[in-house]
């Protein structure tokens, strides 16, 4: 929550502290993020092993970031939905489905980027 007595810099630092805590919570408590984060670590190690180029690193990192961001926002929407309406409701189901759909778009594009980077290295 905002403290009206905070200076601009103090306010930004407070927000950064909360944001980092959120990232830590996502990685340590949310199974879907744990899975995606583990894949991100593995594919990063693989990038070093295969000695991918600077351009390939940029696309790989963008793909990893895109998936983690989409999956994290999806988790947030799921949590918010469960808080607002814990019981079964068709519209909550729809909201969760399309939120998961957004994460799926990110995952599909990331897989395509991975194939474009690595397939030529094995052929
Ligand atoms: N309250 C609800 N009302 C209607 N449908 C729901 C509700 N909760 C979940 N669903 C349906 O179940 C699906 C899975 O929901 P859930 O919240 O378990 O997400 P999940 O992706 O399985 O969770 P996680 O990311 O933790 O693995 C939703 O996409 C939706 O179709």
C-alpha cells in the first residue's frame, strides 16, 4: 500500500521490494511457475552448451521472459478469480480459460523460437 509520506525514491524502492517479493513467491510457491522456471534454467544451460549466438540469446531470453510473464499473470488472474468467486461459476471458468489461453500463446511461440534456434544445430 502507498505511504503518502514516502519520497519519490523511497516509494519506488518500496514498490521494487514488493515486486521482488512477488517474484520470489511465484518461484517458491506456484507449481506452474516452478516448472516454467526450471525449464528456463535448463534451456539457459543448453544455450551455453550449444554456444548459441548473441542474437539467438536475445530471442531465447525474450521467449523465456514472455512465458514467465504470461504464466505469472495467468496465476495472478487465477488467484484473483478464486478470491472474488471461490464457488463454481461459468464466467469464472471462461475467465480462467482465456487467461490460460494467453499463457499457451506464449508457450507455443517460445517452442517455435526454440526449434528455429536448435534444429539447424542438429542437422
Ligand atoms: N470457480 C470455477 N468456476 C468454473 N470453472 C472453473 C473454476 N475454477 C476452475 N475452473 C475451470 O478449471 C480450469 C482449471 O482451473 P485452475 O484454477 O485449477 O487452474 P490450473 O491452470 O489448473 O491451475 P494451476 O495453474 O495452479 O495448475 C479453468 O481453466 C476452468 O475451466
